[in-house]
């Protein structure tokens, strides 16, 4: 199981980077301890706190010849990781 799927780089979460908080999309079965260990191992930083949230997938509706087809996008679990003061994660170093 891969715990971290991808970093979330949006305007809202990027503004939190200055405070030392970073957001990641994580596996839906991952717990806070696993997320903390994965971030520390991958980025070489010290994690102080992990907050998680599960967001319900958006409702999607399509009009087709057979009628209206509705469904949902899959559930997404996000983690907000707070780092020790003075430490940063650079997502753009490998580009």
C-alpha cells in the first residue's frame, strides 16, 4: 500500500506552506502514524502534527439517449501535515 498518493498544490493549501503546513492526498485506509512515517521518510523532515479529512466525492449527472445517468466520484482522503518550525518541503526541486 502506498500511503502518500500526491501532494495537493492548490492556492488555498499553498498559502499554508508559509506557516509550515502541507497537504497530501493519501490512501483511504492510512492512519495518522503511517502518514507521519511516510512524510518523514520521503522528505527527510520532522512532522509535529497530522490532521486528516475524508471528503465525499462529487455527484455527477449525464444526460444520455437512454436517460439520465447519475453517480459519484470516489471518496478522497486528505492529510494536512504540520512540520517542525524552520523546516520546509520543496515540491518543485525535481522539475
